C-alpha cells in the first residue's frame, strides 16, 4: 500500500512539473525579489513548488528564490508586479500570475 501512494505522489509531482508555465516580466529598475537582486531587463518567471526562478532573457542567467504561493478566488487577467521602494532599490512584494488564480508573495 505504501508503494502505491509513493508512486501516485511521484506521478502527480511529475504532472505539475510538466505543466509549469512561464511568465514574462519587465523589470525597469534594480529590484530585490525575495533573496535575489535583479538588474533592469526582461525576465522569464517559472514557479516550481515554493521556488520562483527568474531567467534574464538577454544573458540566460537564472536566479532562484523562495516564494509563498497563494491561490485566490479570482483569476488574474494579466501578470502584475506589486513593489515598494526600499532606498535606491525596488522590492517586489507580490506577483499576480495572469491567466491563473495564483499570486506569489516575497
């Protein structure tokens, strides 16, 4: 019985990884996202479990940080970044993922 449950969990985990969607973001100022510092530029964002990976579209360099994934009642039309100013650097507080009911907290 335990082996069947483990296989089911692994299969479900694989399905989630295969269906992971990427989102495109433009960062206009140096910005802190969780534990990583991002330069201004275009990024692809991919969420895997409780980690968000930002990949710079010009250099292909990736930055991964932990996030709090929250499911909401409302579906977001567009991907929106909510940030606050922290000295000379912006800090991302939340990202609403367009086409889903998922928001990421930093």
